[in-house]
């Protein structure tokens, strides 16, 4: 787990180099100087970080984690969006 650091009036956290390398973000092994990144608040203490490619951001709906969470919610609810009970 990382520690949240301060950068002026903002919080700062790093993305591990291995993740950037796996996703093809690095340019000759280095982080590109002008790489655009979007940070979106999803909810309390939860954030989505997306790295732009050719000026466009990846669609969160195409992310495996988001798909899994959506499917899990669907399986846990009835047709009216109410939590199903085990009784």
C-alpha cells in the first residue's frame, strides 16, 4: 500500500512502473512528459484514474473490474433493483 503525499494543495499518489509498462504507457521505458491523465471521483474514498491514448480516455464500462462489479450487483438484486434475501 502506498502513502498519500502532498503536492501543493493536492494529494499525490504514484502508479507503479510495472503497471504502466504492462499497459504500454511507457515510451522507451520512460513516462512520457506530456502524458494526459484523468482522475474522477467515484464515491467516498474511491477514484478512477485513466491514462489517455491519442487524446481519448478508455471507457470505464470496458474495464474488467467495472464489468464484474456491475454483474455482481445485477445478480444480487431482483428485477426492481431491491437486494435479494436468502430467506
